[in-house]
C-alpha cells in the first residue's frame, strides 16, 4: 500500500476540522439553551435544548459499538464505539472507548480520504476535547 502524502490527506483533515467546529457549535448551543431555559439561535433558527440534541443525534450517519476478544460462547460486552459523521472522500468519524455503563471515554476524531488509512486529528484544544466528550455523551451505546 502506498504511503499517504500530505496532499492526499489535506482535504480530509480540513473536513475533520469542519466536523469538529460543527460539534463545538452545537454543544455550546445546547449548553446555552440549558442554562437559560430559552431557545437559542442555531443555523438561522431559534431552537430549544431538546431540538438541538435531536439535531446533533440525527447529524451522525451511523453509531456502532464493538466488543473485545472473548471465549467462544461467552458474553461480548461492547468496549469501543464509533460515530460516523461523513463518508466518502473525505470521511470523518469519532472513535473511543466505552467505560462503566457504556459511557463514552477518550473520544478521538479520525479522518481519511480515498485510498488513505484512518488518521487521528490532533489539532484540538482542551475546550474542544471537552465539547467532543459532551457530544459523545448525547448518544446511547447500550442495548
């Protein structure tokens, strides 16, 4: 397999940044709506907290979990999650671990373009990491 060049991944990395910016924006809107108990302006509309949460959940294309190695016939508890945000060239997803009660932990944004491997997006601030965690906590990863 050929090594991905910076040019090959630049477009996918830009899409990862755009997806992260969108996540930060909706999480901050949800927090404001919750704190004020009033609708807030989001993408040109006045939306309440519940509608913003529904928008965030529906924005994900797919939410999946997977288990760990186990003995045949044994219980397979999920240990990792994936939230697919966009596909094709480029594609962006959030991956992370599932902790106690299937709560998301250590979420990371990954991106890829056609014929390139998934790469982790590292250009995040602590505040963005916190918003990413809050976004992942909107989803239910249990049965």
